[in-house]
């Protein structure tokens, strides 16, 4: 078997992307290749927050469509950018050597940086939390801006994400966190092993609190950019775009489309997810080199049993 055939076999056997499969091929023990890879995979870091719109369940479809990762992206020479990082499902799937992550949610970005720079302090603080409604409400009511340091900001943020309803992040117009207490059986507030793995994976990665457009400052020819913005609503009532206090409607979606086009001109590989709506299809069909592929989302349109149906999303690529 040639090296590239072995790498494809690793990707198929373990259901992982080819970039990561290639990396595993190089680091694993060749005498015991598949067993060793299985061991390394058990220790692979995964997202440390639950995030609405998380892409984990869609990645396999992207991969089987041969759209992810872009075949000609070279992670040794070029960088990966994820400017709407959220829980970072794609970053943790790809685990690229060179990456720049960013998001407009400041507490989320603080959490990434605290995990990167002071995982011990964070673990110590997370261990102090309790899964109790009254305690939850007290933590909820604290203003993150008034906490004494970033370890406490990250600790509060992760605690609320783990114990709040559905891992939602929702703030009111004054920026106060207003997600109800979630009912779980023993939620894991401090996943120490995973936090340490995440910390290791972030050591060479920069994580910034900034608008996605800042990606235009550093992205170069050959870099790979994945955009997973707040989705354009499929109906007027379905609008869920409140990860931050800002909204992301027609104007913002069109500006993002322009950024996509700009990065394409520069020679970057660009991939973007969004809802499958006439508006989104229209704005991306205005870029001649953009390819729009429909993928089945793991979500259903309506929670009422009788009206359940699979909804589609689009994956837009310029390659
Ligand atoms: C759909 S979520 C991303 C989900 C992510 N792919 C995952 O796997 O968890 C969209 C993210 O965009 C962020 N966001 C919203 N407006 C933004 C902006 N103008 N620039 C950068 N990030 C923004 C939100 O804070 C949120 O984390």
C-alpha cells in the first residue's frame, strides 16, 4: 500500500478527516499503526463548551462530499482561520498546526485563552462550583466585568454553559446572562482531562476577541478559512441569533458574502455554512466561483411530532 492509500484507509477506518489522518500517520508507531492511532484518538481534545449551531454532526457529510478539508490546503505551509469559532467543532476536528481562532463573544474568547495559559488555575476554580439551582442563579447574577480576574470569568462561563438550559448563551439588552437552570443528571462541570488536552492543542494558536472581518488582515493565499456565522433565519419566528448582543441579518450576511469574495480573490480556500434560504442562495450565487451544496442538518423544523422534517443547510465553497 502506498503512503497515501494508507492515509485514506486511516481516514475511513476511524472516520476522521485526511489532514488529521496524515498527521497521525506520521506520529504513530509504524509497527503497530492502527492500534497506536486508536490510542492517540482516545486522547483527542474535543470542544469544551456546548454551543448552539455546533458543527460536529455535519462534519462527516462535508467530508464524504469531498469538500472538507480542501484537498489542496497544505497545513504545514498555510494557516487555518475560524473567525466565528464558537465551540470550535471544526478546529478540534482538524487540529491544524497553525491556526487563528476568533469570536465576538468576549467571555468565550477569555475562556479559550485561560485554558491555553492557566489550565491549572481554571481546573482549581471549576472544582469549587456546585450543581444547585440557587447557587446557579447567584453565579448567573454576577457581572463578569466585576470579577477579579480572567480565571474567574472563564470558570463562571464554563460553569453556566455546563449547567444552564441546553448549553445556551443568551444575554439581555444590558448584557446580563439570562438562561434558565438546566436539568441534568450529574453534569460534568470540570472535565479535567479534556481541558488539559484542549490546553495542549491551543499552545501555538492565537484566539482573539474581534469581528470576523479582521480575518482580512492576516489571511494569505493558500490559507483555509471556515465561516460559521449566526444563520440567516429560516422563518421570522425561527430567528435565533443572540450569541452576542448584535444581530446578523441581511446587511451583515451581505457584508460577509463580500468578505468571502475578497478572500477568494486572494487565493484562499473558503468554506461557509448557512441556512438553506432563498436569500442566502441568492447572495452566494452572485459569486461566479462559489459552489453551493445542500447538506441535511441534524435538526428538525418543528418540535411538534407531526410536523417534524429534516431541514437542509448550505455549504458554500470556492474550490
Ligand atoms: C453558529 S456559531 C458558531 C458555531 C461553531 N461553529 C461551533 O461549532 O460551535 C456563530 C458564532 O459567531 C459569533 N459571532 C457573531 N457575530 C460575530 C461577528 N461579527 N464576528 C465574529 N464572531 C461573531 C457568535 O458569538 C457565535 O459564537
